[in-house]
C-alpha cells in the first residue's frame, strides 16, 4: 500500500479538546473498519488550524473516500515518495 500525507484545513484545530479528538478518532476508526483493508490510519499531527494525517491506502481515492464517509476535510492528499531522518546521514 502507498503512504499518503493528508492535509486537513480545520480552523481552531489546535484548540480541539481531548473529548473532541476522541470523537474524531472513533468516527475515523468506524469508517476504516468498513473499508478495510483499503485504508489504514497511521498517525495525525495537530497544528493551530490544520491536521496532518499519515495514511496507508490502496490509492488516493480510497483515502479521499475515507474523508467523505467520515465527514472530514481532505484538502490535499499527497503520496509519499520517500522518507528520511537523521540516521540517513550515517
């Protein structure tokens, strides 16, 4: 499966409470359960007005379908071409 970065524009995202994040995660998990094995949610990062999510998906359309079914924005869905970190310099 291909790895994707999903950019979700959500004003005030950084102010979401633990309960709100719990509700969002539960909805996402329920949608993924219906779509398995086409999509897998890896991790999300919350910034002041956006949420960046890492997904595995059979294709970008499956990732967008997850967003539509969950009622989540998916403003940009970008395939990851490669990854590196500090150990790449070793």
